[in-house]
C-alpha cells in the first residue's frame, strides 16, 4: 500500500505573530514546529504500513526550513519525503494549497491512501484535507478516531460526530483526516533520527508536479483576511467554596445561576 501523509510546519503557538498590514502570520524569525495534529497522521500512516506493508511518503509545502518537519516524519518511520518549495507557492490559502498538494500526489502516482491531520493550528480551518480529496475525486472521511480494518481495496474507520461516531467503509483510493484520539505518536529512536537527517529530500517546483502557476500563491487565493484580533482575556480569579459536598454543590449552583450560566 502506498500512503501519502500531508504535513505542515507551523509557528509555535507561543511564538505566533500577525503582520498588522498583510493580516498574515509572520513566519520569519518565529520558532517552527511540526503541526501537532500531523504527528498523529504520521503515526497512523506508519502503523498501517506495519500492518499491510508498502511505503509512507511524507509531503509538505513551505520554505526550505520545512525540511525539519519532514525529517521528523522520516524519523518516525516514513520512507521518503517531498517538499513543494518555490516562491510561486508563497501566500497560498487552503484552496491553492490543496490544489498544489493534489498535483504532487498525482505526480507521485498510484497512491492508495492519503492521511492528513484534522487541521493546522495556524489556521484551524480543517479545509486542506477535504480540498485535496475533492480535487483528486477520492472518497474521504474527516475526524477519524480509529482505523479498524485495511484491505487491498477498502478501509474501515470510525469517524467522530456530535453524538459519538459513525463506522464507514471507504473504497480505496481514499483520504482521511485524523484526530488526536486515534493513537499515541512514537518517540523516534536516536538511530532513526540520525538516518532521517541524512535522507535526501527533493525540493519540487510547480513545473515538477505539473501545476498551473496561475492557480498558486497569494494572487490565486480567493480567501482574504480583512481583520484579526486577539481573543478576549479570560478572568483569572478562582472561587473557593467551603463546606461538605452537599453544601458546596448548592453554593456552586447558586453562583452559576447568579452569573446567568444556568
């Protein structure tokens, strides 16, 4: 089975800044990490490979520094890695990003399964995975919390919903996005980390994947951010309620009622 896992390097949550003019995240000079949700995507891809055989290819789009995220995926067990890296990709929104990644997956060829993290923490849109599936004409399932069965032509998964979960059987090729409940990512061994750092990671340009330059980058992105604002500051006060369990419960109900929360 050939599995492509799409990952992204994002600014650390504690180090993210917004450019007041462009309304875009300032990535230069910020500490970058592998998107947390993508750790679970890589782990699940490697687990499926261990069950069924085949290969895992980590795919990302970004500046050359994004190689660090791909190296982390390689150290976890991915077999190869590819990076879409060119100024033409800069400023892409979720539509342009999913287009570029879908073209890269087409170029890889004969892909059975694409796995993405639920969302990236720098945008929180959860649109890229479904966008890739739409462009490739693949069956898809979002918010997958377990992969229960894998065969040569299908995948059975549990997908979270508001009341619990659905059990779905997807005909391959397919795409899934995964949540953090799906697994516990492994810690790479020192040996695997050293091997990953020596692995060659090709840098692909639009021409290498057959992408139309008119559909890439900021100019081709229909999304426009018109305003950004920090979240409201939460009150840090803590209310301590004395008394036994019954008295404390009654006092808590009264307090919540007085604040209009019940």
